[in-house]
C-alpha cells in the first residue's frame, strides 16, 4: 500500500476556462492510478463485481472504488515512482493508466457529468461518484481530487442543461408497460436494493403494479428506508411465497448476482409465471439462448433504440460539456 503520509496537501488552482468555472486542485508530487474496466468484456466485469460483493474480499483502504451496474473503476494516489498494480485494488489483471491528479479528476468529472454514460446525462452516476468520494476518510488524498470532479460535473450539467429527461428505471418501466397485455394484474420483482432498484420501485406504482417486491440478500437494510406503500423488501424465497400463484414481471437492477445467488435469480426469471424481464445489469443474468420475446437486456436492440432516441437530443449539450471540462483541466487527457 502506498505511504499516504508522504502526500502533501492539495493547493487550489484554476487551470483555465470560464470565469465561473470551479477551481480544481493540483499537486505535482501525487500520481493517481485508475483502472478502466470499460474496455473489459462483460464476463470479466462480472467476476470483479462478484469479488466486490463478497464480504470476505479484502478492500484496499488506499483506493476509491466507483462501482455501478455498468462500471467498476478504482482510483488510487501513490507517491511518485511507487507502482499500484491492478491486482492490489481489484484482484484481477487490468490495463492501468497512470497520470497526474488532473487526469484522474478530469476523467471522474466526465463520468459524473454523464458524458461517458451509455445514457447521456443520466443522473445516477453523479451521485455515485459523490458517494464514492464521501466514503473516503476526510484526509484521504484522493478525496479532494474526486470532489473537484463532482464540482466540475455539477457546473457543466447546470451550464448546459445536461440532465437526462429519462432514466434507466423509466426506460425499463416503459418497456414493461409495452408488454402489459390487459390480463390479470401482475406483481413486480425488482432484483437489487441499491439506488437503481429503489428508483424503479418509486416509479412502479405509476404504471399499475399493485405489489412490488425488492429482492435482495439483505432485506433488513431496506426496512428503515421510505419505500412506496406497495413495496417491500424480501429474499428470493420470500418473493416466491408472497406472489403465490400470481404472475410477475422482473427488473434486474444490480450486478451482484454471482455464485449460487445467480441460479436463484435465474429461477425467478425463467419461471412459467414470469411474463417479462428487463435486465439492467452489465452482466446479463440470462445467456443465449433465451426467449427474446420476454427478456430484454442492455445490449438488446429494443433497449439500444430507446437509448439512441434519447441521446440524439443530448449530443450537442454533451459535446459542449466535454469542451468545458477540457478547458477547466487545461487539456489534460
């Protein structure tokens, strides 16, 4: 692990850009290593998700992890000349890019602004970057790097209206609504208990689901939250009992479905009582062949069409945001 005591405080500077641009920190003695999993195959990403979901997996206190349904990245500050191999951070080989804090902060700003997202301008990633930074100790050297990125991302979002009018939960529910056939009311199973799953639950009542179950390995963690009146957390086994002979739709809103848990989730989505599934995981729960008429994942043309339709109206704003971010960071890339 890097000797973080050797890292000095970060000075605040403005590289260049608009007069109202946020100020970003710079310290030449610190080097940041980031691991880019966006170039990996989905199966490799899934392996890392499984490791991170394991309570027994050792965590590197020096690293900030950005862990979402579609992205796993680790950012680590280290003293000049000291290596920070990917294996130490994620337990798997990876392409490691090393640069100064401006490079890492600019990348995080682009991610938090939503210009690196499949769905341009989507809002969840901003909160996920902010939360990843907030989980670090207050004196951690990567914390100001990430917080600078969040400030820049908020600024460009506000300046260019870079806020997606739709979200992944809304796209998922739009697909489900298209496949409601006017028959008996169905329940909705949402696999996951995090930010994405809760957002699906918040919107599900609006399209007519009388019962919503958030299926998670740790339902107790959700019982203190303010969930909609028709929603309740449960385990896989409890979901089957709660729905009884009824039918259901499914939204998979997590990637933490590794090991034996995956087969349990597969059992829910392949059950004869399951009518339609939208899989928002970067690592699809079902592999080919699967029934194409009742299962949609992120790589399905039906989902890609909705995303492309949205992105067409956001491209110009995203391009302007990228330009402003580059100006703030002085072209660091």
